[in-house]
C-alpha cells in the first residue's frame, strides 16, 4: 500500500469513530431523559402531562424533520449540515440544562430532535461516501450501528450516575461532547467537491421546489407537535389544528414537482407494513418505559435503581447489534418481526398493573427482558423488510419514510400513555401500551402471508 493510500485509510478510520460517537450521543438522549424525567418534573414542578414532552418533544422534532433534513443536506452539503447541527445541539443541551421554565426546556428538546434528524442519517451518508464499498464499508457501518445500539445502555448508566447529583447534569452532559465532536469533525469530515450542496441539481432545487419542501416539512413537524399536545392534554383545538397542518402538508406535497414523500412507496406493502409495525413497537416501548419510570419513582426507586432495572430492555440489543442481520436472515425477516412483535406486549403484560406496593426487581426483570428480546428479534428485521425488496434507487427514500414512522410512534404513544397515567393510573396506561404492541403484532402476523412487493 502506498503512503498516500495509507493516509487516506487512516483519515477514514479517524472519521468513523467521530461519526459513531455522535450516533451514541443521539441514542442516549432517549434513555437518559426517561430515567431523569421524574426528577425533572419534581425540580420544575411540572405535572406528568407536561414533563412527558421532554421525551415526546425530542421524538416529534426528530420524526417531523427527517424528510426535510434530507433536502437540507442536498442543498447545503453533508459537511455543513452535520457540523452546524452539532453546534445547535450543543447550545440546546446547555440551554435545556439551565432552564427554569418547562416550556423553554421543551423547546430545547424539540430543537435537539431536529438536530438529530440531521446528524444521524447524515453521518451514515458521510460514511457511505467516504469509505470504499466492500469489507471496509461493512466494518464502518457495523461500528456505526453498534454505537447506536450501545447508546441506549450508555444513557441509562449515565442518567443513573448523574441524576442523583442533579437532573441538570444529565441534560448538560451532551453539550461538551457535541462540542468535542464538532472540533474533531472540522478536521476529519471531508469537504465535498465544488458545486455540490446548495447549487441546484437533479430534480430541481430552485426557489419553487425548495419553498414547497420547507412548507411541507414545517407543516409535518407542526402537525406532529400539535397532535402530541392534543393527546397529552385532551385538547380538541390541538387536534383540529393538527389536522389543518396535515392538510397543508398534503397540499404542499401535491403541488411540489418533487415531494418529500415518493407516493409510489405508499403502495409498497412490505414498507408500509414495516413502518406501521416499527411505529407500534417503538411507540409502545418508549411509552412503557415512560410509565415504568414514573411508577418506579413513585414507589421510591432512585434514578440509579431505575437505570439498572431498565438495563434488560436495552442491553440485549447492544450485545447482539453486530449479529442482528444474521439473526434476521436465519429466521427470515417476516418471522423475526412476528416473534419480536409478540414478545413486546407479553413483556408489557408481565409488568404489575395494579397494587399499592412497589414493584420488585423479580417482577421487573422478566418484563424488561421480553421487551429487550423483542428489539433483538424485530428491529433490524423490520428495516430489512421495509427496504430489502425495493430497487436501489428507492431505498434511501424508503429509509427516510420508515425512520419517520419509527419516531412518530415514539412521540404519539407516550403522549397518550402519560395522559392516561395522570388521569386513570398505572393500569390504564399499561393497557394502552399493551394494546399498541398487540396492534403491531397483528400487522406483523399479517406479514407472514405472501404479499405483492411491487412499488410501482
């Protein structure tokens, strides 16, 4: 190998850890805030229906901005978008940690979700563009995926350690890490060739198409946020406003010469089925952990005890991340999805639904372990099922639509679960997440029957 090729290889393998570390920080945002959420609510004097926004606001910003984020990368370039999003993410982390008003904290969570909608897929795109196809790229993507899977466990342990000293430390921790990644990114994220990013291109990125894309992306984000507001607070005005924002999104998409959503994908049964199943699985999962976090805090568990209790729900995925593709291939994606979709509601049902006494570890571990098993079996298989039978030219668009549904599930189900927990107690909230999980299982079982995969 020449000195020049060796230098390029070294640069690539300096790049991968930076991008993978960012993915870890993105992933720990959810688990860390789930553990810290009861302490945040106590510290700011916020009720459950307000403090749940710390989780759902992040997911709403993430899911609402993913489709528009892809266009921003096209217009401004991967490097600029990635680095700018890191800076904003760091600023929002610090502002959230210092916030004395719950509304300001919620706003920072939505902004952080938007930033992650830019950094997570863009990091993978940078790897794809920078690392040659073949074994080197497979290793790089494996490292990237492993860090993402490990982020959930890292967030649990981080929050368990820091929240005891003060919930603000848990929210502030990502700020210096993001700044360090920004500094490293300035050195290792490659510049794109002149003429790419913000200079037009295929499909037309002029003022008209850009305007439609921005309106559609903004309307989608507004619709999700308003729907979360309506579900969490039972406000009919929010639901009506969400429908109005949804109509703006549809109108902008229909008028655009290049809509954010390729409507041909909506006729691709495996993608639609996988997106609905993933939304149900992720939404019920986050909703279940939110209810459990509130319930365990009420029972007197410390943040560290809660973090350890949640580990069985996240550790299996981290431990098997490098083998998840093989597991899905061995079982077959449809069977793996069905098995995982059945394990999740079984875990929710095992959590004690009633009783004045506190939950014991012996009762918690089986429920959390089944939920962790569900993700091992189903999550990678869902993604493979969603995109595997599509032509290469449609897979990126399908992945964006699929991930949007994953995050929307994590925004909507926990919002309704928190409202039920506040008004009707633990049992009603748990039955809701179990019902959502069972709905996902129904979709997965339907997928065992042969269906057409023609997206045209």
